């Protein structure tokens, strides 16, 4: 009987943009396997997980090849055998 006109308290929770530890795109160096005439190269892999989780894992590099992540190696690597496509894409 009581008119319960509960004025909807607009509890509009603002979409909290939780700060992620990887706000900026982080790249890790990953070593591909030599196949055919192509020598093993260092590729760039975009890190979406903590480096400890991807260490030694095979990830898809920026240029589309599979490479094993080596978090010990900084990106860009200091060596000369670096994938040119990944170097361009990881900028
Ligand atoms: Zn590459």
C-alpha cells in the first residue's frame, strides 16, 4: 500500500581503469629457431604477462614467427642477428 517510489540512486560505478603494470607496450627478445636457409634470429614479442611467466615460452613474435622468449635478453638485442620486421614493428 505504501508507495515505494525508491528514487533509484544512480550508483553508477565509474569504470575504474585499473592501472596495469604494463601500461606501455613492453617487448621481450625472443629467439626463433633456424629453419631452412633462415638463420635463427632475435624477434620481438609483446609482453602481456609478467616476464617470469613467459620466460622460455614460445610466443608469437611481432612478425608472426614463433620464438622462444628470453627475458635475459633486452629488446632490442645488442647483437646483429635481429629480425628486421620486428625491429620496425617494435617501435
Ligand atoms: Zn621477427
